[in-house]
C-alpha cells in the first residue's frame, strides 16, 4: 500500500485542498482521508457497508463521471487506469477507455486542481491485455495524458521491490504478470501528478 502514502503526502502538500474525488477506492485509506477533506468516491462495484462510509459513494463508471465541470481540488485514482477498457470488472473491451477516463478527470478537476495516480510501466511499447492490466510504455502514457487535456507535473518510477529508479532502469515484462491472480512483483510502477494543460 506504499503508493497510497505517496498520494496522501501530495494531498497534504497541496494548499487549500477541500474537495476530493477518488475513483476505484481503497476503502480503509479513503475513510482516513475523509477525516480531512470533503470526499466523493465512484466505483463500478457497490460495497455492502457503503451506508456507513464517511464520504459519498456513487456507483458509476469513470468513463462518464456524474459530477459538474471544475468541481474538485484533487482527483485520486491509484491503480485504476491500467484496468480501463481491458474487459476487467465486467466492462467492455475499449482501447480508448483510458483516454475517456483521463478526459473526464480533466473536466471535473478545478483549474488549479491536481490528479494523482499510480499505474504500471514497461520500457518501450506497452502491452494491452484483455481481462488483465494494461502495461504502459512511457511515451504511450505521456501521449494519452496529453491528449486528454492534462500535463505531467511529476512522474516518479519505482521498481517491483519499491526502490525509486530512473526511467532507464524500468524492467521489461517477464510474462509472469499474465498469470491470473499473480500479484505485482514483476512490474515497475509510475507515480504521477498531473494538472490541466
Ligand atoms: C485494483 S482496485 C484499486 C484499489 C485502490 N485504488 C488502490 O489503489 O488500492 C481497482 C478499483 O477500480 C474499480 N473500477 C474498475 N473499473 C472501474 C470503472 N470503469 N469505473 C470506476 N471504477 C472502476 C474496481 O471496482 C476496483 O475497486
């Protein structure tokens, strides 16, 4: 869960942050976050204890967020983007779903808002896996972010063993990550802070 610590620190460091949207949440983390901010949460899956959450949970799809333009000081979506359009979580295959999600995030973010997210990256070209996680090539990820009307403020890479690494040390997929249920141990991470361009 070390990536959620990075997101929490970035929220704390952003002045005047009041209203936050989290998409596809880690519930325990978000319950803590809700003690400091006004929080909305969106997920395609319901939760049996949603009535007890200290934030408003809405069932919805990130490709079409049920919020007004310019609503949030920060939008957090760790470990969401790489599932988009891959037919995971009962959704349809759609290679452009990540573009739709990032465009929606840009729309609901305030002019001085930030987006904070984590995804998986590989050197060179990415891998689009039906039913699994998409692994982004850096160029592909940067282009997708830019096309959605966002710019990268910060990008930090981590090894599968949580060491911060330069882009040149990203490791290629071994194929083990294709095995259903296999955790994240073979794949490098990108932690990103984005803003409206
Ligand atoms: C791997 S979990 C991420 C959990 C958490 N954000 C974290 O970093 O630990 C992905 C979450 O995204 C949700 N999700 C998947 N597709 C979605 C979509 N199209 N719109 C909204 N939520 C989605 C899933 O239901 C799940 O709760």
